[in-house]
């Protein structure tokens, strides 16, 4: 087990990679706890849940809404939850987003932590303190930045995931590799078969490396005023693709990363050979690099993106593997 720490404005957030779900009790505070999970995770793992009240929500991006948060608030009231309680989110990225937002806003904030159950949430969604929900069809339009007390990343529970969910996580890992540099990128190129089969040593290394990258950046720029923006690589187009197609988040990020490569080449920042290398790595992990969403729909969605400032959006460009940067682009030149 390895521990990383993010020093947030409200205290320390511990990221525990290689820790076991079964050991959750030793990280919980004394006192009352309420669990938020989804119906699938509850069905698979309720036998090892600690003995506390459980609020179960549905699955899928369509439940990541204020209506779901209102349902959780109603359950909090029924249970008598007050500011002394601790909220434990057990699930993937959607559960972590919703549970974190509910905890951060109820009674002006309850302490919370996560057991992350998907590859996507272990390498990205549960780490860094971003919590929120979609609104009016737009991604993460309502939210907070508030760090969980801890995140447990147990790679052994990934084996229950369908293949599509596993691929979803690799899109974020590849994004981190493009940001990080040659060592992680080459490791992904050379270990694709083992990684996709969730070989323990390989997948635990990739989870840890991803968390190291994200935690270091978040530690320097928690509120996303500068450097943290590079973690949005592939996400400007990715979010727009996601809300206009049947792609899940990881598939959308992969297609968005390919578009970031194309635009970086077009502007003369990135060599075509390097762009091809990045795109080939996405294909190696069976991720889509093309989509059928019209550019007008993408532009319309990006106009509602939370990263937009007036008619400009902060876009992450690529110069090379390990060299990315943010530049404003005009949506309506």
C-alpha cells in the first residue's frame, strides 16, 4: 500500500493506492457515518460494507443531477444527519462526484471520504477535490472544490468491471501519460496486454503513477487558477462529444484527445509523427479516436463549458509527450 497526500485549503487528503476495501473501518472516524453508493456496487459489495445507514442511488450520467442531490438531502434529514456525521462514498466517478457535492454543501459541509470502485475514478474522478453535478444537459456545471479526507483505490475490485468501463479508465491514464512524459507513455505502449488484463503489478503501477501526477498538480494549484488546467487535456472537446453522443466519459476523452492532437498539429505546435504516436496508443487500448458529432453542436456545447471566459475557452495544446500548455482560443472568431 502506498499513500499520497494532497494539502488542500481545508486540510490533508490521503490517497491510498493498493489498500483493500475490507480495511475501510480503520480510516473512518469515531461517530456516525452514512454511506452513499449506487445500486450495482451495493449489490456486489454490500457484504463488506461497514454497518452504517446506506443511501443507494441509480447509475449512469443521467442521475448526476441536483434532483439526486435533493434525494440525498431528504435522506440526510430522515436519518438526522448533522455536522458531526461523516459521509462515505463507495462507487465510481458518478458516486464520488454526487456524494462529494452533497457532503460539501449540506449544512455548509460535512467531512467525507471515498472507496473508489472503477478505474476511471481511481486514476482521476475521485482524486483532487472536484465534486459536482450536471445541469441543463451540461457537464459539471454546478460543483465545489473540496478535498475528501481519504480515497481508497483497491485494484482488486476492478475485476468486476465490464470491459467498456475498464477502457474508460485507460483514456484518463493515457491523458496523464501525455502530460507526464516519456517514461509513463512508453510503459503504456509496452504493457498494453497486461494492463488491459488488469495484471496486478502493472495496473497498480499505472494507478499510482496517475495519482502521483494529479496529486502533485492539484497540490500546487488546487483551485485551478493556472497549472491544474492542463489536467483538462482532451476534455474540452471530450465533454462536448459526451453530451451529444452515446460515448461514455472515457471514450469521449479519447476522441477529444485525438482532436487536441489534430488542432495542435494544425497550429504548428505538435509534430505529426508524435500525434500519430498518441493516437496509436489510444487505438492500442481499443479507444475510439473518431466521432460523428457535428462541429456546430460541439461549439454550442463548449460555449456552455465552465472553462469558458467570455468568447474564449482555455484549451490544452500538446507540443510533445510530456509538454502540454494552455492557450485561450476564440470560439467565435
